[in-house]
């Protein structure tokens, strides 16, 4: 493969999931740029580790890239699209974030306004940099088939949905709506049982009738506490998505509240015990946005 | 066992779960009365089938019983306790309903005011009339040990919690809070995926990464549609219970809404398809109380 035949892809930004995307794009033969300006030391280290090319600024990335892939926390997705559009980007813009279909379509309009084409994306699975087959990047919209070949090798597989922009985001909302919504509910139930001093009785009953739940309720707290700050915006997007089709948003408004109350565990080194997290979950103060 | 040594228990009322309780009490050697006045033909048939003794009126039951067991939909629990107290009942009153700990304690005060003693109860498991070991009646409060021997044989086992009144109800709220709350969430997620035309993609993704979910999301709709009307009050009690300890009530406010929107399937002969239920779940009109 010559240098000319390689597609140049701008990856914004190589966070945890972003680096998994970056590793995949490199394995598939793309040249992958990122913009280190204003990024954290952890992000710089990850980008170096994966082998991405530092173009320094967003402007340089937008100028040099044929495809831009947006992989950011959901509350930053629209803002990043506006920033890229403001730089006059006219390539293919892929929003791979956990946003409501309406947010995805709005992002599509933003980037189309300055001449870029849009692909809606949604990533389902863990941020793996190694094993192929556990994480899928769903793509939808008329330009989706152009993006799929970039994921031909490496950890993440692409799945093209024969559906308009918004479908890949809807699928992500549905998947995460159960996955993270049910984990937030399970955390709340343990916190309730602890508050009412019936936690031991609940675990004993579960051991008989629902033997999976003692361990999965522990994981719902241990595995999520340090990442909870990132889920706040995602729960807001899911609530918005359900409202848009006439379904109750309150499951994910509650899940948002649960993750917001755990958001102080960001940057802590160890996960809290179930009992410690339960105390935090019962805080009555106003919840903090990420 | 002579007629004199048998404990006379009033069972209010032999609905689906009530008949399972009645079958257990009879197997344990109690004399079991019920009050047919104002009850449906289905309830009369069940009571006959199980072999309960018809005392006709609530008044006759209250006069003749040493123990009264209340097994009603949660929204009727406090009202029944007031009716029994108004009849001057001075025996042992067991509230076995799916109510918040605060509701259980309020019922305890109501019956204590006219001289009865109180036991808090909560039933976890299906309404089985045959197999022992799948359904447990949790009991709490200082008089709980007196009630347990009534469940010595038959389908339902008693478990005494060494805890004050409210604990058995709290355990029931925690258990049903996950069980029914998560089923309502799963039903909402399927309805969302159908509304957004990504249901086939969601099922395909689940088959790979969460192979239990296609079938359990179908069951969440099929198994609950006809009983949904009964769950509305229970979700309200769970929301109240979570609020009382500073946890978000919104999971179960949403679950309440889901079950309320399915409540028209009461008395239907067949369960709706997932697609039909999904349309019903998206109704935007005001929900109906049971």
C-alpha cells in the first residue's frame, strides 16, 4: 500500500474508546491524525501508545483529513461538530457518540451546512484494543458504506445498518438504555436494601431465586463508580430519545441521578465498597453535572 | 389434631396469591375462613377449589378469627386494615402486601389502635398452590414467630426476619423493585427499538452479546400484560419507599406508567404481541389508575 492510497482519518479524541477506534483504523491501513492541543496527559500517552500522528490542532486535523471520527462524551458531541464545521471541513463526518437520534440528526445538519457529508454511528461493547468480535461500530445513513472498510481489521468491527441517520444512534440508546439503566436500578436497589437493613436478607433470597444478582449488583457499583461521570450525559440523551417516541423518560432520569451521585469517584484509584457507594447514592443534595 | 387446637385464620382475600396462602394454611392444619360478600365469581371458585370456609361477611371473619391475613393489591391494603379495625378485631393482623415500609407501619398503627397486634409480611415468589420452596412469606416484628408455624406445610414457606415491622415490606420492595422495575424497563426498551425501527438490529446484537435478553424481553411483555393493572399500586409503593431513604423514585414512576399503559389487558384472554404492546406503551394520553 502506498502512502497515497491511505485514507487520512482525523480521530477526535483518543480517549478510552477513541484509542480502541484509533487502533482499529491503523490496523485497517488508515493514516490517523489527532489534535493534542488542550488534551490531557493521559490522552497524549494513549495516543502515543496506539501510534497516532499528532497534528497538534483541530484546524490541522480538519484540513488534512478526508474522514473525521467523533468519539467524545455525549455532552460534547454537538459542540465538537460545530467546531469542526466552523473550520470549513468538507469531508465525511462520522459521529460515533452515545446520543439521541434527534441529536445525531442535528449534528448531521450542522456539518452538512458547511459542505461535509454525515454518517451516524454508535459503538456497542467495551473499549478493547485487542480482541476483535466483542465491540461493534454501527453505522447508518447513505454514506455509511464508505466508512465500513476503515474497520476491516483490528479490534472493532463495523456493521452497516440499511437505515437513515439516527438509526445507529437509536440502536446505541436502546442497548445502553437497558445496560446502564438496569445497572443504575440495581445499584439503587442495593442502596435501598442497605438503608432499610435488609441487604443480607435480600442477598439470601437472591441466592435462592436469582443467583446471578448478588454478583451483578456488586459489579453494577464496582465497575461503574469511576466511569459514572461519563454516563450522566448519556442518560440524558436516552431520556430525550424515549420522550421523542412517547415513552416515559423517568427510568433514565433516575439513572442519570444515580450516576451523578457517583461522579465524585472520577479520578479515584480504588472503587468504593457497596456500602460506601450506597451512602453516596442517598445524598439528598443537588446532583452535579459532569 | 382436635377442632379446638386448630387456629382459625381469616384470609382476606383468596385472589391468585391469596389462594396459595389459603392452601398453605390448610396444609398446616388451620381452619381458614373467608368472606364471599362482594367478591367476584373467580374468587368464589378459587376459594371453593382450595377448600376454604365461607363466613360470608368481613364482620363474621373478624369475629371468629384469631389471626387475619391480608393479601390484597397494595392500593387496598390500608383500607382493608381500617375496615377490620372498625369491626373491633383484637387478634393478630398480618399484612402480607407489597407496600412501602411506611405504609406497613401505618397499617400497624391502625390495627393496634383497636387492640389488635401486628405482623409485617411480604411474599416473594409466584402464586403457587403446589410446589414448596419457590415462594416465601417473609415476616417481621415482635409477633412474627407466632405466625410462622401456620406455614409449616403446603406450598408457601415462612421466613422470620429478626427485625422490626417494616423490614418484611422493605425486602419485598427491594425484590419487586428490581424484578418488576427491570421488566418494565425492558418492555420500554423494546418499544423504543420498535418505534425507531431498530428492533431487529437490537435483537441481533443481543443474540451475540446478551443472549438472554431476546427471550426475557418478550417475557417482560407476555407474562406481565394481563397482570399489569395490579402492579400500578405496587410501583407507587416502591417509589414511595425509595423516596423515604433519599433515593430517586423515578425508576418506579416510569415503571408505574408502563404498567398503567398495559392495564387495559386485564381480563383479556390472550397476551398481546410485543409489537401490539409497544404501540400501547407509546400512548401519550393520561394513564389510568387501577
